C-alpha cells in the first residue's frame, strides 16, 4: 500500500503558506477543523466559485500537485476519494477494505470496493459528502469479471439514492450513487 497523495488541508504548512501568500486566510475555531476563509476544510477545490473571487480568491485553486509513481507488480487498485471518505479512513484502512472485498471475488469488483468504502464512511458518520472512485489495475481481475474496464465510482451522503449506469461503445462503464450530507 502506498499513499499517492497528501491531503490539501489548510493547516498543512506548505498549503497555509501558499494560501496566505495569495492573500487568503486560514482559521480555526474552538472544536472545529482548520478552514480556508473560515469556510472550507480543504485548501484546493474544483467548485466553490464564490470563494475564488474577491479577497483571497486566488488562494483557492484547483491546480493539482503532480507526482509520478512507478506501479509495482502487486498493485491491484487505487482509490480516488473526497475528504468525506478520508476524514474517517486512513490509507491503510481503505486498502484493507479493498483487499477484503476483492478476496470475496465479487461480480463487479471495482463497484463492490467503491460501495464498501462509501457505505463504510457513511456508517462511520462522516460529516462530509462522500465520493469514491476505484480503478482496478489488475487486467486479469477485470477480464475475469467480464468487465471491459475497472473504473467505477460511488458517491454518498444521506438524502437521496439513485443509480446512473451508462456505457457508450468502447467507453468504460461508470456507476454512481449520490447521497449528500444534510450538514
């Protein structure tokens, strides 16, 4: 198991320096987490356009940190997930859940891992929206399950559920469920 990223939290020393250099603020209220502009618990975001304009606006970016890793022979999958998952799972815990699900030889392994992690985060009472994307790296596992691709996502929270599975010719099947936090 290898961590492929480090969370973009506002109190991470390099992120705090970047935010403050761009005119943004990093704050923490009693019994709360560190926040960007007293609002976001992350220091980089795709959305939140309202926080990207005005004072400190340029401090909130969607620009990624890019790192290159060499894939190891025993790498079976990777998980891309929102902070709603990572707030309640360590990398090691998520990897263990994924390995345990794959040992059960499910019909759709990527979906099964994504569902187990998303539902587990919800059961652990994650206070944020949960989005989980699982990519299988083992082509033999995907082929054994008659899956042309191993790309699957599952999104969670608690207000609505739906399944939006679609597949165009030569495109990977992607399945998503939405459940959003009421907070």
